[in-house]
C-alpha cells in the first residue's frame, strides 16, 4: 500500500499544461485490468470530480484540492464538486499568480467549504527525483491505444502504471512550486486565520478632539498554541481590555470572549471575508445593535482595525473606532 500511495504522490509532482482527453494504453491488456486497478487504489476517493465525466483535481489535505490552472479557471465558486460520491461546495479558488502571464505554472488550489475527515488525501511529492520511478495514472476520461484510437466510456474510473523517463517545463513540476502551495494553504487555513495578529503592537488612533492617542496591544499564543490572548492598554484614559480567541473544534469556527476594566463583555464569532478577518457579536444587544471588529489592510508589520456597529433595520455598518496597528516585535 505504501508503494501505491508513493506512486500516486509522485504523479502529483507533474501536471499537464495542455488538455488531455485520453490515456494511451497497451493494446494487449484487457480494459477490465485498468478498471480493477482503479477500484483497488486505497486513495481513489481523493480524486475530485467536476462532474461525472471530468476530474477537477486531487485532494491533498482534508480541505484542499490541487488542480491545474486551465481547469480551475473554468470552475465557478458556486459549483459543487464530487468527492467520494458526496457533493461538496467550494470556498475559494486560487490560481497561481504567474499563470495568466506565461501560461506557466499550470497550477491552482481549490479550498473546499468544509474539511473532509472521511477521505484520505494524497500528500504532495516534494522531491525532485521523479525520473525512473513508477507512477499510477488514474482518471475518468477516455482511453485508447495505438491500434484502435480512443475507445471506452467517459466516466469510468481507470488506472494505469507508467515510468517517468524525463521531466521538462512543458509540464508543471509541482515540487518546484511547493512553497507557493504550502504558503497559500497556510495563509488561508482556518487554524491560522488570526496568526497575523500575534505580536507586540503599537496602536494609535485619532480621538474626538483630534488628538492622536497611542497605546499598546500584546497578543500571545498560550495553552500549547491553541489560544490567542490579547492585552490591550490605552493609558490616556486607563482603559484596559483582554480577550481570548480559540478555534472551537465543535463547529470549526473561531470564537472570542472580550472583557474590559469598565465592566463590559462581548462574545464574538470569527470569519474571513476576502483578505479581511472579522469578529462579529453572536447576538444583538438590548438596543437591537450588532457589533463587529474588522482587521483589514493586513501586512506583515501593520494592519487597520475597525470597530463597527449596525442597528436592526439598517443596511450600513457605522465605524465608531479605527485603530492603526504597527508591529513593535
């Protein structure tokens, strides 16, 4: 089994940059042997389908699909993919930024809208020694051989083995771009959603009398790195606040509890909207208002934080406090 998984993993080290409609097989091997090989693959469920006759990519983590850019650019965010027979929604599609300029690398990542704990993903092959190794090719398109041409029914899962005798940039070598893949997944994984916030920060804002106020916010990871703790200090009015934020494994969502030294307390649920991060109050207050904090314009050493509110029946959020964060360390 380890050999099979390694072979499939190795196949992920190379992506075709042209559309291939069929696999050429040996004419002296019966089709049923290719179908049987596919059925016996331990990670065959990791092949993600666009529909019953087209493949979208391969599941490489419990929530990420590795695809080709020329495939992913035809998929809409509201489309449902098929994984192990189940219909799964798309959260976001990421096409390699150099694809449109050079048609290379032909790489894309698709983040599903939920983790799939019941499907075993195929890990990326990150080495550079593909030549001479055996790979297993699996798919649901046509197949054919040199004698008969294309034959067989699209939609039937088949698999075949082959040896890699060379690697050129006519194909996209996935291992060459493993940093982009790993960084994209890390930056957009729910576990790391608020990692940018961790650090020692100088915070500043303009008060109602046009005075620039400067304070600090120390944000730490505690409890084995599972909890983010914040300690906010505004010395100009002796305002202090603290919060704990945690990814709740029960609903796979971020939750925050915030309290401050004037007796206030809020509970929030976190989410991502585009490149922004948001904590939004779980319930309306006694005045029918909902509040949220937005982390926007996020850079390695700075970002902008906004405290906004909206009342029931209104359409627009009102910003009541805006803070500039600059990293101290």
